[in-house]
């Protein structure tokens, strides 16, 4: 499924969160949005999820509106704060997605959790799980109905550096086995580089696309890859682009 | 310290303090009857006491059920009709703050010595903690959870039953801690004001007959009921939220 932003603007009162943003995301592509705070990356993701309406312009998901894509259960979302109910076990939290969408074409919540390395934690409650585990349950809940599109808003933002790295690696592995179209929002240049096909760098006030960078690295990209020269070169490219965007923002 | 142990210490030490007070002040038994005298009354008049206890309990529980039904219905309406909440605020503030003995008097003038004014007093005493807590609880649902539900195209009914009500439940139970005990106190006070039956009426009767021992017996019984109501809510809370204490190891 494709996602197409056509001249999208969004105002919150006086604040101009997005100004005339156009971007086409191809089927099966992993695109990361990065930029200084206030650049509207979360707003872009929320518009694609049908959670916000653009003030001007439009977003099309496979030619249709985001709300209709939601109705067809084609969208999975995960945010920085896990959307888990404290009173449900990991398994029942994941299962809740299916209680709503129905089971057509869905994955098995138990298999998915086991596949995510949580085989022994099916019946644990969120407060009994570490932050990284909670986020894996959260992403399982976003994936279990097998949507074609996955929208991730800083899912690893609250985790410590090492957990964050291994979670990024884990997510890359999970997604390499599927053909999902992904929009990923992050603050981390390394995370963006290792996961993405393209990195979209945004500048702030108003939120605009400053640069789009193709990451020309082969897959799969394992942990060893993080010290590879080619990888470090790409990281440097993204980082300098981000610095340019920050300068544009001031 | 263990909570259960603390309760036992209280139950044992209360009569000791009671006896010491009598010893020190040398109060005559028609003013401050000793515990054994009160215990005698409770045993010899237990049939009468139980009869009136039943009356008080029926009043308290009827009023409490009505209060719950009204408060929860209003909280749910407020969630979906914010203008209704805005309209209701001045009403709730006024009704809550008018001294309920005056409302009770008006109710007796209109309705006479029937169960109705007593039930209305219980409703007035217990209704607001439930309304306030459930209204707050329903709004406390996590915004990321609501966002996720929206992207799954879930119905309002699903959002209510799966997200909003579970979020409100701890608030609702907390309201019971205050209000369930309040229903018994409210019923006793209502009976004390105007009824011929119930524990509150027994207090009035005991007073007019200068029978401090009976007043004390009723006091102990009414307190036990109210404390029992509180402990029952705590037990239900512990059961409902038992998953919170289950440990990882």
C-alpha cells in the first residue's frame, strides 16, 4: 500500500505544524521522519493514521482516505507510550486488537508474542514487564491483525540506549519478513539509518521537508553493521542533513 | 506492621481505654456505662436490636442502589454530552451544599414518615462521591489507548466497555470506600431525625429514657456496620485488583 501526502498543511491555532508537505511512500517501503522538535513529524504520522485532519491538502492511502484505510483495518499504530491496558495480560492486550477487528487474516497473538521473544510472558501484566518488553507487546498489538501499513511514533524513545539498539535490530528483523509499508518517527540518527529505505528530514516552524535521503545500504543490516564504514558514512550524511534542517528552523 | 494485627490491637484496647476512663473520671454508669453493661444489653435485647438493624440496612442499601444508578447514568451522559455536564454543575453544587437536614425536613413535610425521605437522604449523602469519581474515571482513559482504538475503527460501545469502563473502575471502587459507609451513616442520621424504627430511632428512644447503655449498644452496632461496609469494599477492591500485586517472581 502507498501513502501519498499532497501539499499537506496543518495549523493548531496560531502554530503552523506543517506547511505544504508532499511525499509519496511506496508499497513496502520503510520511511523514517526525523527532525528537530516541533517539525511536525508526529503530526504527519497522525494525519496518515486518520487521527488528525489536514488544514489544507490531502493524504491518500492507496488512493483512499486514511479513515477508510482504518475501516478496512489496514493500519497499525504504536506510540512511545505503550497503549496497553493495565488490567489485561500481554496476551489479552494483543488479543484485544482482534476482538475489535475480527480474526480474518489475522496472526495468532500467542505465536506472535513467542516470536517476539515473549514466550514466557504471555500471562504477565504490563507492570510486570520491562519497558522494552512492553513496547514489544505494544507492537505485537499493532501488528496482530496483519495491517499493510505500520505507523510507529518514537516507539523506542523511552528506552535506554542498549535496549533501544536491540529493539531496533529486532524490529528490522520482524519487518524484513513482511512487506509492510512503514512510517517511523524517531530522534535517533542511527536508528533512522539502520532501519530505513529513505529518511525524510524535516525542519521546524513551520514544518517542512528539508531533504529526503535514500539509504543505499544492503539488507539485512545486523548489529555488526553498526560499526561498518558504509553505515557510519550514511549516518554522517543523515546527521549533517539534520543539522542543516535545524539551522533552517532558527 | 500487619494491618490485621493493628485491628486486633484496637479491638482489645478500646474496652481498656473505656474502663480506664470510667475509673479516672468516676463517671456514674447512667452517664458512662461500663462495657459489660452494654454487652448485657446487646445480648438481652438482641432481637429488638437486630430488627432495627435490618430496617437501617434496608434503607441504606435501597438508597445506595438508587444513588449508584443515578450517579453512573449521569457520569456516562456527561461523557458523551459535555453540555449536559456544564448545565448540571450549578445544580450539583447547590444540591450538594444545601444542608441535608433541611432537605430532610422538607421531605418529611411532603412525604410524611415513610421510607422515601430516608432513602432520599441516603441518596443525597452517597450520590456525589460516586458521580465525581466515575465522571473523572471515565475521562481518565489513556489517550494513546483511545488513539489506537480509533485507528482500529472500533465502535463507541467497544471503546466504552474495553477502555473507558476499565479505566473508571478503580475510581468507582474508591468512591464506594467513602459512599458505602456513608449510606449507613446517612440512614442512621435520617432515622435519628424523624423515624420510629431503625438504629437512629433507637438512639432517640434511648436518650429520652436516659438509657445510656442502650445508646452505647446502638452506637457500637452502627459503627460495626459502617466499618464492616468499609472492609467489604476493601476486600472487593483487593479481589478485583489482585493482578496488581502478583509479583514477577
